[in-house]
């Protein structure tokens, strides 16, 4: 019989605000990460500070926000009203303290719980806040949430507003690096949602006049659009939509009170329903919802009184009411879309004709596919009972109540040895593995029929749960893990082609990555260093001095599970797969997977030369 453990008053511990945040950062900012993913904690820290400046603009104060990021130091300066001078320390260091509890001051604010800047403060090795109002300023400095210095009321000629500077704590955010692409995307979303606002980032200005219409213009190349972007605006709601000629699935960008709800919620569900309802009534036909919404690229932004989100990171809206005397979220959105979109289609008959032809084409394709789709689903269902290809994890992206749901990852590997190494060393709670037999089929130019006919594609689609949209995507990170040789590169290209051809929104939304694995192991009897580049190899040799043992890894299968755990754990290195602004998916696929053009041949030769030169240099050094 187990010995009874004492449970007394001494077992009850009360952590102060900063200790709790530092002990459980995931509760406040989601996952940590090194900056390779757009939802890594370092970007959430920036967002939490920016949200306060945005709220000032929304309340009519301060049309410009300045953001500076130099190395690890972040500075955000707004020209709003400034924090009341007597409360500067309290606002950034006392939980449940802030102006947003007064709903008259901040009726439709993003940060309603008073946690944001306190979390930034607690998770920063250095944090400084300065407020200027009425010709006076007050500042305070902190280290890891501890107040270390204050500057009392001082006269100043500076313009009013708030300036926050912070450095994320490297004890929590290890080896992190801010990526310009993610910062720019975040800032663009802010200006799209707040026309008239200027954000200056390291000297570059971001500004929008047409809101969500500009957002879609940035997300889908003009040549890929079925028709001009439809832009509809009302009180507390804005909508933009078009349809793509280059993708099959649905793409939504949804926002609540300026917060990017990447996992949708009640407003996105209502919007999807509203599109179908309006189109059915306009054409007087009971179209299948999937035919109506196929290939839609859209954005919706609403403002709600005191929104309820399903997690602290606010990625999914749970509210069913708009607040005040307004109707439910669903009724409000359905009524707005029904009126405005119906009017638009009546006025723009050319757009209405193109949409009608698109729906009829989608209907024909769906009916042609119905038989094989049914068989494929049955096959996937049987395979899921005993699916050797997928070794699943316990937590998924849809489990928004769980603290580490944003860490959910699917590794796509090739070959039994590589799959075995990752499977044995993975975190079974958040990391899953999908094994390919060999090189996947080149899907360039093929119809979606191939997704159902090809067993691997069908099972991969089922594993991700993305047949119609990303709403129920099961993993936040999809990581291609192949060897860093010519065959491995080709497999990467074929997998990226599959996603670009059929699910480009996965790439647009920043879910697809390539796993970096070390090229070399440099070690002596005391220390082992894994090197991801030639420069790192040279640094490691210099550090270990003497004649350390150097191993060149030729494939993932050569790396033992005991070693592999270092490369997919806290120190994982990922390269995000990104699409450039206004880049046509069709053009991209033609370049990489079409006929051998001189441009592509030159690209391959240039990239292979780097690897060949590296191998020749190593061979020369070791001989």
C-alpha cells in the first residue's frame, strides 16, 4: 500500500503575478518558439503592446504608431492620450488593472482582461514604459517584472502618448529571432482594419485606405481572381470577397475588434452560412454549400461588445451576441450579407454571371467525383483504424482549451528509418508523424480527383482534416522532414506542389515548414556540437580546438532517436514556406514544376553549386 503523503497548509502556495506568468507563459502568450512561426510568443508580446496603441487610435487619439526592432530590443511609440501619470506602474504590473474595464472608454476593445502588458513585462529581461500627458512625463523600468527604477513627474516638450521598450527574456525565449515578414504581415493587418492609421516600422510606412479590400488585394494576385473584389461595409462590420481561379478550397481571414481570429469562431461560421443563403436566394436554386463556397477568398471584420474568446491568445471567437441592444452575431452577419451582397450582385450582372458559372462548374466536378470521393472516405476511415502512415498525437489544434494546442505538429517524412527516428524521439502529446512510401506523385496540373485516387494524398488530407477548409485543421505546424540531398529536395518540392495546387491557404496562413537538420556533428570527449551550416562547423572546430571528430550526416535515417530528440524539441529549427505578396500560384507552379525552362535550370544549377562547393571544401580539408 502506498505511503500517504502529507497535505497541509505548507503545500498551498500563492504565486505573485509575475512568478505565475513566468512559470506558465503558455497560458498567457501561447507557445514560446524561436520566431520561425508567426504565432510564436515573441510576436504575441509585440501584439499585446500594439493592441493598446491601436485601441487609442480607435478611440480617436493618435494617427501614427512607430515600431522599431533592432536585434532583440522592441520599441513601440504611440501618440495617444498616454497612460494616466499616477497609474503608469500599476497598469503594467498589477493584474486586473487597466482602463478597459470602463466600457465607456473602450467599448469594443481587443484587450479586455488587463493581462497583456503585464505578461510582456513579466516575460522581458528589460521593460520600460514612459507616458507623456499635458507637458509632463513619468517612466518606470523593470527586469523580469521587478520594478528597478522610476522617474517621477518631469516637465517635457515631447508630444503626448506612450512609449514601451522591451527585450524578451532569453531564459524563456531561447535563441529567438524576429522575422521581418511576420512583423510586416501583422502590421499590415492592423492598417487594413484601421484605415487612416499609419504604422512606421523601422522607417517603412504601412497605410491603407480601402481596408479589407486592400487585405485581399495583398493575398490573391489579380490574375488569379475570378472577378474584382467585392467590398461591403456597415456599422461594426466589413466584408471583402472574391473567388480564386487557382485554388480549390475555402480561404477566410476573420477579425473581431481588430484581433485576427485565425481559428474562426461564431462570426466566421455565420459568414460562411450567410454567403450560401444569399447566393441560393439570388439565383433561386438550392445549391450545395460546398459548390457555392468552393475557391472563395474572403475577409470579415466585426466589432463586438466585450467579446468572449476560447483562449487567452484570442484565436477563436466564442461570443454569440454582438452586445448592447444588437441581435446575435449570426443574425447580424446573415442580415448584413443578405442585403448588401444581394444588392451588389443585382447591380453587377457580369460578376453574378461569373459566379453562377463557377458554381455550376463546381457542382459538375463534385458530382463527377462523388463516387471516388465516397470510396476514398471509406478507405481513409478503414486506414485510420490501423493507419501505419500516421502516428498521431494526443492533442490537436482544435483543442483550444489546452495550453499547448498551438504546438501541435505533423512531421511528413520519407522512408522507414527517418520515420522511425522521429517517432521514437517525438513528444507524443503534440507531435505526430506521417510516413511517405517514397517520392509522392507530381500533382502539378492535375485535378482534385487525384487527391482521392492517390492513397497517400487522400490519407494526408484526412489526417490534416482540410478537405473543404482550414476550420478544423488538426495540426498548427506541418513540417516537411526530408534528407538534405537531391532526392530529399525533390520530395520537398513535390509536397509543396501538392499543397500549392490544392491547399495554398495552408501556406498563406503560415502552417507549412521545412525541418532543418544538422549537416555535421563536431565532438570531443567533453562536448558535442551539432552544426547546421558550414560556418557553424568552422566555429565548432575552433571552439573545441585540437582535432575533434567530425561526422557528416547524409540522411535523417543516420541520426539515432537519442540524437534526434535534440532537433525536434525546444531547439527545433524550422524554415517557413512563404508566398510573396501578389505572387500568382499558377506562375509559381509553372516555374518549378512545368517544362524545363532556362530560368528553372539556372535556378537549380545555382542552388546545387553551393552544396557541391561545400562538399568539395570539406573533402579537401579532411584529406
